[in-house]
């Protein structure tokens, strides 16, 4: 009887734990989805409907005037193009540099390896706000303010350390015997890396590329600091420009916010399996 009672109590405990987990997941989902839903709904409201009472959870008269304003009265297409340039170039440079550095650290022993890894890790603990003033002074002295190379260089410098850490764990999970087999077949070190190891690390590279792309796409502080002309502003800086001296137009702000979120949602939805696989593999194998 005691065993039966214990089994019943254990079963109830498992059901309670499952219900608590389900409730927690539901709460987290609501916290994420509700603001996104409200932003999208607001983007289809007129300015008068935004302030109407009672609150409208669905627009009574949906309108696309906020999107028309974003694409015709602002330089939104140009901001999107700038962000795409920054993201694509940064992702290419970060993956190229970080993969070579991570492969070297994973495969070879050399002096200064531990201090280098410590420096890479320490760089991630520095708040980005502490870097703005020295970077601004340095780039001003070099006459590189308001230039795309300066923005891309800063983005690369900030993203390369974390990319190295992610890829080290992934490269450690690839057997070194494959490198040796490639060497026996006549490949040098770089050919073994490029032809054998790199294709096997595809999931990790895609995961790093997605994480870097998301970070650069939504970055705002550096974009505002180092660009003050429309020709160079990325999308987030353009969205912030919708807050005018006359006040915030919530419908227009919601429309520009929806436009800025849409590419990230699409990319994440299409590449989610690569992102999860790459992150978990790098964490476990490292």
C-alpha cells in the first residue's frame, strides 16, 4: 500500500511539475508575442484610432498609410539597404577571421594561447558604452567618422571575440584524424581546414552568421554615435529618427518597427534548426 501511495504521489508530483513548466512557457510566450502583436496592430491604425478609448485590439478601419509614409516620406529603403550592407560585410569578415582563429586555437599548441583566450573572454565583459568615447576620439583623429568602413570595422571588432568562442567548441568536436587523413592525401594545413573541416562545421558557421546578423541588424547606440547623415544610417537609426520634435507618431513608429523586425523573423524562422544545432553542438562539444 505504501508503494502504491508513493507511486500515486509521485505521479501527481510529475503532473504538477509539467503543469508549472507549461504555465511558465505560456507566460514567456505571451511576454514575447503580445508586444509584437500590439506593434503590428498599431501599425495598421490611424493616429486617431491609436488614442481611442476603449482600447482597440483590432483596428476598426485598417489602413496602410503608416507604411506608405515610411516608404515615401522617409528614407526607409535607403536605411534598409545600409543595414543589409553592414550585415553582409560584417558576417563575411567575422566568419572568415573567427573561423581561422578558432581552428588555430583548436588544433595547435602555441605560446600565449591562454592569455589570448582570456583577452577574448574579457572583451565580452566590457560594456559597449565604455568604448564609445575612445572609439569616437580615435576615429575622429583618423577622419573616419561618417564612413562605412569605420562602422563595419567597429561591428567586426565587437563580434569576432564571441564568434571565436562559439567556433572553438565546434571545431573541438571534429576529430583531428580527419585533418591527418587530409594531410596524408597531400593537403596542407589550410587545404585541410578549407576542404575538410570547414564543410563539417557548416551548422556552427550558420549559427554564428545568424547571431552576428541579428546583433548588427538591431544595433542602435553605435549607429547613432558614428553616423549623423541619412546616407549612412542603418535601419535602427532610421527608426529612431521617426521620433520628431513634434512628438512620437505611434502608428508610424510601429510601422517602421514592424519593417525592421520582419527580416529577422523570416531569417530566424528559415534557419532556426541550424541556429539551435550550431549553438548546442558548440556548447556541448567544447
